[in-house]
C-alpha cells in the first residue's frame, strides 16, 4: 500500500486494486515492470506455452506502456492482431485521521482508466 500525505489532517493509504481472477494468459503491466521482460513474456506465452491468444492489462499510468508493449510485439510478429477495450476502474483509498482522535477514519473513492488488449493470431 502506498501512503500519501493529504491536504486534510489525515493521511491517505491507497488500497490494492481489486481485480478479477487471473488466467495464465493474463499479463499485467505496471510502471515498474521491465519492458524487455514483458516483451519476453509475450513471446513465451505465444511460442513456448502455445496459447493462440493472451491479454495485456494496464491501469492508470501503465496504459501507455501496455499499448507500447502490444505494438512492439506486433513489430516482432506480423501475424498477430489486437482486440482493444478500455474501462474505468473504481479505486478506494483509506483516509486515516491522525490529528483528531474523535474523528472516524473515512474512505475516498476515485476512478482510474484501464486498457485491456487481447493479442491473437490472425485468422483465429
């Protein structure tokens, strides 16, 4: 969990993202992910693991990295295509009041954009 000092008297603690059950073919991209490692994982999913399709998911600041990953993989494999969708994900932050003990902790809800790219072989 990340902690951020807010303008209020409390501190904001970001909760982890609630995500659906993952499959072996799901690849989650973050800002901290190594791009060459992600590209290698795409190649492994396609060649060694024998999947005809897999999905790349990016949230927030990682949306552009997910798109770059899909395009870089297409440069290496001309026989693939994409099915792209976007969504909005609800995120929850806890606001912990430190100064006033009588005040109860509260919850902030915010929205963040996400992208889901299904990579598949042409003709499948």
